[in-house]
C-alpha cells in the first residue's frame, strides 16, 4: 500500500509512516499533539509500540483499517495511530517498534526526531 493510499484513511493531518521509512523529522510547538499513522497487517500478531523520551506524552495505538474493508475480510492492512504531545520546547526522539509481543526480536523500528518550539 502506498503512503498516499494510507493517508486517505488516516486521521486528517496525521503523519503517515511509509513501509520503507526508518527515520523522520517533525517540527511542532509545545502542547500541540502530533498524530503518527503506521502500517501493519491484521492477523499477523505484530503490533506497534512507542518508546519516547521524558517530555513527550504518548497515547495509542488506535487501530483502524488502512482502506475500506468488506465484512468478513481477514488479513487486511491496518493503521496504528499514535498521538504524541510534547510538554515543552526542545529536541526529542520517539521510536516506534513493530514486534510480536511473545517474541524477543523486532520486525521494524522507526525513529522520529521532534523539534519543539
């Protein structure tokens, strides 16, 4: 699925992380919530989790289909939506990690640098 196709189903204004993206950078202001949408396949057991530095409040993930889905469909693309809110100005890193909870290895990691004014 392309980033453009996923963006059509992501919340308005969300930053959609592409399948091959490992890094990114965002500028924002203190107190403003930034939404990130990360792709995952339903039914595989993989889930995204976030690790953030002190000063960043993170909630999520909220899962939603990445495209309209017919009832009874299995194994479709999903978007995991995270909300990240910086408390104060500074430079921060938030890492999104894709893994199966019962495994020790990770399938993918995405590191986002946030510059907060």
